[in-house]
């Protein structure tokens, strides 16, 4: 039987448990590298903003809605938005998890601890496919799709998977905040808040009124990513 | 209390040794852990770490794979399902020992 009659030294049960907790915390801290996916997806969402700008309307500009008619199977993903936006998100949803996986592979080799990021890629692809397929069968509430921001919820799901893979409470908090922002952007016209705060755009500028719905979730990710970078950098320097 | 119920019976000599416990703890936190990271984190010499890894590998608790990244040789250590179960059992036994010790301590 193992020797447990320690004299309070390093083999005493309490000491061993404390050491296990410390090693676990250290290993997780070294593995954490989620600042890059946060910045990446923040930029991806931010860069999609031009696709959400409404066509000119008002005097002399008849209202013309573009549609995803040329890609009818994907139209439900993005509501009444352009084919370009549909293609943009298809590429982003495919490439984003792949780039993230490559990043974790590189980071793991550098620090000597591999994050199980393959699960993130698989989960990302599965969730992405479900989000493409379910709306076609009207299994997703229309309210979540009407603003064309369903991809934000796919990103949110990806962040939850990543938080699990990283065993990171910090990333779970970011995922929760971002999920809230993504739901708000999907269910509410965020520009209403700006109207109340005193933003009164001209009729010509109203075509940009959709942008707060896009920029708010993007800013959440970019700010969180920048914060995470500083924290993770400081830890690296300290160790 | 019967001897069979005593938590020390849940302790496995192979796992209980603190460096091997350290190896399993770190390996359980990652898909795989580099030999160099384990050596530095546990403050062991390469020879010592190799010996502990051999014990764990022979017991089926870790898998060791050697390869190259460019010209640099690298050794990766991956915990097995059996290793995870052994670590969980060890932590449970240690926790129970501490609980009993604290319960028996005079107020």
C-alpha cells in the first residue's frame, strides 16, 4: 500500500491535493490562448458590417431589397440579405474554426501543452451545419434570423465549446456576455438605444442604422480579446 | 470501520508518488504534454522524468510518442483513459483522507 503516513511533508494528502490544484491551475494558465480567436471573430463580425448597410432609400431611391435567391438553400441563414453576405459567412464559418485550430496547434507546440482544439473544430462544423439546415426546416425561431445575424449565435456557440476545451472560466464569462450581445443584435434594433441617446440620423444616413447591431457584438469580442491578450501576455512574462 | 472501506485502499503506489501524480495531473489538463514542459514544471532531471514515464507507460496510464519538429526531437506524453480513471480515484482517496483527518481533529 502506498505510504500515506507523511510527517506533514510533501507526501501528506493535503499537501498533494494542494499541489494537484496548483499544477492544474498552472497548466490551464499556460494553455490559455483564446485572445486570438476573440480578436479574429471580432474582426470577422466587424468586417461583415458593410454587407448589412441597407440600400439607399428615400426620395429618388426606390426601396430595393436584395435577396439570397441565387443561393436559396442558404437564404434562411441570413434572412433578407445579400448573396455576398451569405458567401461571406459561409467562408467565415468554415475558415474561422480552421484558423483557430491552427493557432492552438502553434501555441501548443510553443508552450509544450496541446489544447484539445480538434473538438472545437468538429463542434464548430456541426453547429454551423445545424444552423444552415435547421432554418430550412423552420426549426429556428424566425425572430433569430430576421436581421441576418444568426452567424453571431454560431460564433457564440463556438466560444462556449472553446471555453470548455480551454477549461477557462474567463472565456466562459466572455462567451456569456457575447451570447447576450448576439441575442440582443438578433432580437432588437440596437439603434433604438442610440436614438434615445440623441442620435438623429438624416433619412440618407438611415441606411446605416443597422450597424449598431453588428458593431456591438464585434466590439464585445475585440475588447475581450484585447483584455485577454494583455492578461495572457503578463502571465507569460511573469512565468 | 472496516479496513476495506479505508480510503488508503484507494491509493495506488504507481500514481501516489508525487512526481508521477504531477505528470498525470498535467497530462490530464492537455491533449498531450511535452517532455520539456513536464521536466521544467516538475523540476526533474531528464533521466528522472524518463524513469517515471516508463513506470506510468508500463502501467498503461500514459502513452509516450517521440517525433521530430523540423530537426528538433520532441517527446509528447498523453494520458490514457485508464490514467484518467486512476488520477480521479487518487484524488477521491486523497480528498476522503483529508476529510477524515479534518473530521477527527479536535475542535
